[in-house]
């Protein structure tokens, strides 16, 4: 790994002495047990962080609450200036941070850089937004009255993020929350804790230079028990959680119990519909990147191809052909397309899915395999697999976070394909490949895709930050990132002001004294 400059990257990010067995970086108030982070790339220990005990957590909350009091009164465009500086700093750290993402999580270096680019983009977006936290004005029914609404900071935003986008998802939340006047407490995935430390270090630098309290951004580490400190805590009005539907249901229930707000980004079961009018060349690129990029570990990864029978063999052969070209190996080596899965548990889930699809009557057309031998010592590298299957198979209905792609055949028209595509519990991303305007519009219509994201002639993954990101049904309903997603990080207040000497009541009610 040292060949790829990992050591230097860690040093640049302020994560040194990684093998000393102590907590690393700016990881305050952490006195709990240790989490060791091993790279799925080569199985080496990258570093350890200490988890937060209940006491540590209480200290973090105090620091966050104090920071909120000063941060919320700073004018929003001034907060935007801090986020602008953070974006600048991320540009400087793009290479080492992208490298750490690639090494700790296993995605390709290109995708690691892409993830940092998403962070930079959301910072730019947030800077502009810091001058556009608009409310509406209304006309009062009463004379001499003015009505308007305004958005105020919420307070502490709790962020629980997943391993697959270990830095970008945090920044989608924080960049917006910060300009909105909130402070953040972040629990990164236990599978990528050093990415958390690196981000904290970078932002802490910016805060320090501006004489601002570091409590504006807090980091805690640990497993679901630490997550539970947050979800049960009334001092946290909003919990933003990314991960499995199973986790999301627990978070929603716990936060709902105390009538807090939750923003959920959960599982997807994303499909590309390929109609007789599809451009096959584009389709293949979109499908193969969607299914194999990030080793199938995006929530937007393509899980299902729904192919019209008239082009089925053509598409199948082209996709199988493309799979034959895939190079699997060290993701830091830019010649490789597919890196490892996050850990051996993920490898087991991948194997189980392949067994299950066969047991249900599926037909494997590109065999999966756990790779062994030189370069694959971590035991986390698998060969992307393809199975021909039926839409109703239980395994096809389920999100397997690995490169397993199901080919489903449809006959009839686009409505039939849409029915298959919508016939799953999840509703994140979807796509249609067609050059036929009628099909495309039907897919996007009221009776079309039921997902939060619906694309035409693009795959299911790789959304830009400018749009609201998230999905329906078991995906959890939350929206992050662009458009008006910022509103969830603020509380709305309706204000009515009377500038007369009378006190007329609304609805014409008389109450004469
Ligand atoms: C995720 O997988 O958690 O659309 C987020 C995409 C990325 C984000 C994925 N921009 O694939």
C-alpha cells in the first residue's frame, strides 16, 4: 500500500502514529474501547480510534450546545464564508482524502476523488444558499397586518453515516446544516472511522483559523449503542441517518417516539429499464458502471436490468462481454475497475445471494467468485456476477450490497416494465434507456417510476449534488443535498404583525369586552 502514497496521505490528513494503538487525530473525549480499521484493499491495519462512552457523549453534547448559541446568531452569509473556506481546504486535501477514502473503504481512487469533489460541490452550493434561505410573505386577511414566514436554525443535527460514502454524505448534511445555523454531531460508520477523523481535522483547522468553537462540528465513534445515545436524545431535533432499511426503521421508531425529525436515506433496489428503442452502447456503459462501480456498494447501484424480450439477447451478450473486460484489484491502481468489498461479512452476503438466486431457480450467466492469490490477500475481492432471474424471487426483492446483477425479461410495453420496476419495497433510483419520447415521458409521469430519482438515458448511480437526493417507500423518504433539501435543517416560523391601533381577530370573530 505504501507504493500508493498512503503513508503520506495519512500524514497530510493529521492521522499519524496509526499503529500505536491509541486514538488518532482530533478525536476528543473518546475513552471507550478501540475500533481498529483494517483496509479491505490489503488487509493492513490503518489505525485505531477510541469509541465514545456515555460520559464522553455528554461532554460532546455540552460543547455542541454551547457552540450552537454563538453559531446561530452569526449571519448566514458569514457562516457561508466558513463553508467556503472549508471547500477551499477540501480542494487542497482532495488527493490525500480521496486516497484515504479509497484505501479505507475500497472504492477506486477515481471514485474517492469523485467523492471529495461532491464535498467541494456541496460547499459551493451551500455558500450560495447562505444568502437564499428564503421564506414566503403572505397577505393577511386583516387590515394593517403583515404576515411572513422565516426559517431559523434547528439546533444540533445528528448524523449517522454509512461506510460506502464515508465522507460525502456527511458533507451533504453538514454543509447545509452549518449555513442554516446548526451544529453537527457525527457518528461515522465503524467501518470507516479514519475518514471521519480526517474530515474533522480539516474542518477543525478552518474553525480554528476563524476563532470559532470546534463544537460546531463534533465527532463521536462507536457502534449502534452510540447511535442510540443520539436517537433517544431530545437535545437533537434532527437525526440524519444513512444505511440499511433495518437500521432506518429502528432510527425512525426511536426518534419518532420522542417526536423528533429524522431524515432517512436507506436501501435501494435500483433498476434500469431497457426498451426496444434503447441505445445499446450507452446502456451497457450505464449498466456496468451502475452494477460494478464501487463494487456494487452504492445505495444507487444498479441491481436489476429489466430488458424487453426483443433486445434481451443483444443486451445480455453485450453486458456479459463487458463483464469479461473488468479488471478487479487494488482500487488505488487506476488500471482496475473494481475494488474489494468492505469486509468479509459483505463477502458472505454476496455468496449467500448467489446461492439464493440459484436455489430460487435463477440462472447464473457470469459466475461469481471470491478471488484468491496475489493482490487479493484481504479476502474481500469478488468477481461481479450476473444472474437471469424472475422479478418475484425473494433475493431479487432484496438489496444485496455487492456486485450481483439480475437480468429480468419483460414483454409488452413500457407499462409492464414500470410495473416490474416499481414492484419492490425500495424506491431510490431508477432509469429508462430509450430514444422513444413516449416511453421516456410515461416513465417520468404520474403513473411512471415511483422512485425519488428517475433518469432517462443515464444509469441509476452518480447523481449530482444539485438535485434533492433520496427515495420513497423503504428508502425512507428523506431528501438531502440540493434543491430545497435545506429546509429540513431549519424550523419554520410564521409571523403576523399588527401595525394598527385595533385588534381585529382572524376569521372575523367578535370578542367584545
Ligand atoms: C450512496 O450510495 O449512499 O448517486 C450515495 C450516487 C452518489 C451518491 C450515492 N452521488 O451514486
